[in-house]
C-alpha cells in the first residue's frame, strides 16, 4: 500500500510539471488562452510572467540611431555606404539590403543611383547590426548648382557666392569626378556646385573642370597674343602651359597682324597640344595710335611699358594690353587691336576710388637681390608653371607677388596637376611642397 501511494504521488508530480511546461510554452508563443486541457474539461491555470530571452524581432523600419551626415563613399560589391558625421567628423560604414529605404528631400522614393558622393543626408540605422534603415536627402541642407561666379578666400576659409559669404570647415569635402581632391586643386575657371547647412559649406563638387593647352611650333608668336574663346586673353611666352576650362573653343593666335583661328577641345585633367606652325606671321607692320585719356594726368602703359600720350604712339599690328591709372580713379585694363595705319582710342577712368592695378616696375635695380621669392621644392624634376608661364624644373623659384596664382606641375607620362595658391604680402620667402604626380 505504501509503495502504491508513492507511485500516485509521483504521477501527480509529473502531471503538475507537464501542465507547468505547457503554460510556459503558451506564454512564450504569445497565446492569450488562459486555459489548458487534460480530459476535455477546461481547467483554469496560473500563467507565469513573460520570460525575457534578450531576442528582439526587428522589422524593416526598425532603427536605434539617427544622424545627419555626408555620404562619402559606396562599395557596390560589399553593398555598403560610408558616412562622415558632421558633429564629430568621424566616418562609419553601414550595410544596405532590400529593406533599406531611400528618399529625396521631399520624402519621395528614389534609387541609389540618384544619390551622389558628397550629398548631405539624414539616416536612420541599427547601430548594433550596422544596418542602414533609411537615407534621405537632408531637408536642412541647401545647394547651389553649376556656379560660375564665386570667390574663394583660402586664408579666411570662406567662399563668396553672390552677396553671401559661407564658411569652409575641416569636414568640407572637395570632389571631382567622384574622387576626393583638395581645396588647392580647384581652379578659378572651374564650374562648381555647393551643399551646406546654415552658413557652412560641407561639399564642393567640380561640375566642369579644367584641362591644359600648350602651343607647338609657336616660335613666330612669342610676344604675341592668344585668345581662347571668351575664356581668356594671354600674351604668349615660351613654353607656356595654360589651364583652360573643359569644352570646345575657337583659339585666335596673333602676332604682328598675322596668325589665325583654330579649333580645340579641352578635356578635364588632360593636356592638349595645338600646332600653330602652319600659321604665318608677316613682316612687322606698324600703325599710329592717338590716345585721348581722361583725366589727362593718367599714366598709360602698353604691354607693360609706360607711353607718352601727348603725341601719337607707334604700335605694331596686332593685339596689345592697355593699362591706365590715376590717383583717385579706378584703374582700367583693356585690350586694343591695331590693324590699320592710324586710329584713335579713348580711355576714360571713373572717379570712384576703385582698386588700383599694380603697375610693372621698370627699375633696372629691381633684381633678385631685393625681392622675395617663392620656392617649389617638391616633387622634384617636374616642370613648373606660374599662371601658365614656364618657371623651370623643380626645385626652382620665382619672384613673390601677392595675390591668387595657379602653379602647374607637369612631367612626361604623368598626370598634369595645377594648384590655386594665395600668396601673402609678408616680407619673407615662401616654400611649397606638393604631392607626387599620379
């Protein structure tokens, strides 16, 4: 009898344990039925508290972090995107999949191909899984596209666009052809797009860059002039290399009334050679020019040489640069073309106190001993050009002149690079070392 009671107690214990296990299963599976069944009659039973397993079921719209950042990279093979945080300046990478949602700044769905490197975006993501939940062009960001007229002040880290002045930051990204560049890689002739928030610029993108133009067989045109479309007019010097906005141009090369027009296509970061050996230059012919200058006390310079305008001035046929200035008046710089035996030119200066144009010095004592120099130390053994004019092979130097200048580095079989630099007016020499040509 005692053994039978023990078996009965053991059976009751096993039944209770089974009921307890069923209750736990129902609780974990979310079953809301508070009953379990044995012999067919519902029996109320206690449901234990829900057990926290630490497992979280994520939905496609789940995220635990949000950020406003710059899209700085994408790896299509790994299906990842890299961002630069605007607060701390740190980069981080997230994975994408079919659940990642992409929007324009108005909340309309877009594809990944409609997003560009350098875009300012609002993102949500699961930090624990490094999974990108959503990415939207930031509604906080403003943009200017295809800007041709702007002014970069590298010393103050500022860019003026119209009447507005914006700040460049340590996080600002400079992009050309989907690769990172430096601020000094920009050329004043480049067409740029800008993105930023408030008064800060975070992305500068080159929409239309620049290439390089070199004249071949130009011996007869040294000292003459080259006109490249409406882009620039320059006096021709030996071995010059000009930075020119990419595009198609009509190039007019003249000297002493001769020369001609040729077509050329400039491609970004490429050097184009224009052969002018078939253009003829006649024997020098001269014409007489009578200048009428207001005010009469103004000084007049032709091709950098001061001339006396009280009588006729004899000039060779062709294009000439004219600079006029007077105290209390805005200086005038223009070009005149002499193509006949006699002509007249009127020059009027406005009395508005504008900035003066620095005049070339004719002082023979102005030698290397009494002015400061700019040195290009690296990379070595490359051709150096200042504003298109050949300087020498590095390491080399040139006379220091305050202002914005373009230093171009060239070496056969290497990519030509140009850098925009701002040279100060301090009484000291200045040195530059640039990266090796790629």
